[in-house]
C-alpha cells in the first residue's frame, strides 16, 4: 500500500510537470496536491477509488475548449460519471467490446510509445537503458523488488552523471563583467552605453531538475524587482553554458518556465556557450523556439 501511494504521488507529480510544460502555464504544485488529496479523501469516505488528472485528457480538453480556465470539461465528466453511478455497472455490459478495447488501447498506447520509443531523443544512453531494463525485469520479478532495483540503478546513474556543486559559478551585472575583461577606459565607455541593463549567470557542472530549480530560485529576486519596478534598467539576462558538462532532460521544463517568467517581466534571455548537441536538445524541447544564442559570453 505504501509503495502504491509513492508511485501514484510520483506519477501525479510528473503529470503536473508535463501539463505545465506542454500548456505553457505555471502550475502551483502544492495547491494541486492539496485539492487532489481532499477530493480523494471524500472519495475514500464513499469507498470509491482515488483519482488524479491525466495529461492526455487534459490536452484533449484543452484542444476542444481552447483555454485553460474553463470548467466545462470537468462539469461534463462529472455529469457523465454520475449518470453511470446511478445506472450501475451492468450498463457497461451493453457497450461493444471493441469500444472498451479501443478505450484501453487509447489510454495505454500513448504512454508506452512516449516512454519506450520517443524518450530515446531526450534521455541519455544510460537512462534509456535503465528504462528498458526495468520493462524487461517486470516480467521476471515482483513489483516491490523491481522498484528496489530501479532505485538502485537510478541512484547509480545519478552518482555518475550529476554534479553536486552549485550550478551557478558567477552571478553579476554586465558592468561588473566588463570591468573584469576590459581596460578601465573601455569599461567607462561601455558603462555609459548601459551595461547595467545586463545580468549574467554563468552555470557550471551537470544541470538537472534540482540544479535548474536552484537557478530559477536564484533569479526570483530579479523577477520580483522587475515586477515591483526596482530593476527597470535590466532588460537582458545572459545564461552562459560554457562550463556546463551536461544538461539532463528533466531540466527542460524548468528552463521553459524560466523563459516564460522572463518574457512576462520583459527580459530577453541570451543563451551562450551551447555546443551543437546541447543546442539541438534544448531546441527539440522547445526551450529555444524564439531564443537569442551566441557562441560565447564575449559575443553576447
């Protein structure tokens, strides 16, 4: 029971992250967990099975309704389920078997293709091998033992690939950077041209969901100052990847959220130091759809 609760919580967390990334909205994870928990508490009181949002159905509702604020899909689903509840389970016996089989395939096939086929473009070779190994092990060992093996493998990959140091090596203004790299005479000229309009963040190590979240948290004061009018001079944010050893796919959602917040606060992000492979991966994840890139920090 405990393992099932953990699995459901992790799956719900991943679906929320996928919803946030796909629909380009900011989701309050704590609020969603509280609301879902209260709803499941009510369902448990009536001896009903728990439930939570599914990404593909959320996308389907969004494509039909056309916005993220309408409650019409939830109302229709509630009425339909209530009618089934009043009619009783024998109503399912009148539905064609091919219809029920089609619903089952629709619910499962997209998940299988996304995680076993399409994930090859986003996962590293080690991560992709672990996914397939766990699928194979599922046929030969119990679920509890498989979860333990998966945790060990994931921990091993984590130790090998992920750096433990802070992802931010340097956080400074454009004027400070010019003062370090240019002569005093050039610095004075460049300062007059408005280098204080530039904020530079030089990243380092291996960037994954946790370290990318640290970068986002470090930039929260800048966004707060922009919204309050205390940093109106800052118009450009430079993210330098020159000393980054790798970028995990789990960080793409965080960088997408960072881009949305920067756009909301009228900040232009300049991406520097990206090699070809890293650039292509971020572009496939739609992080660099309308981004400005430079080969190095000096070019920016």
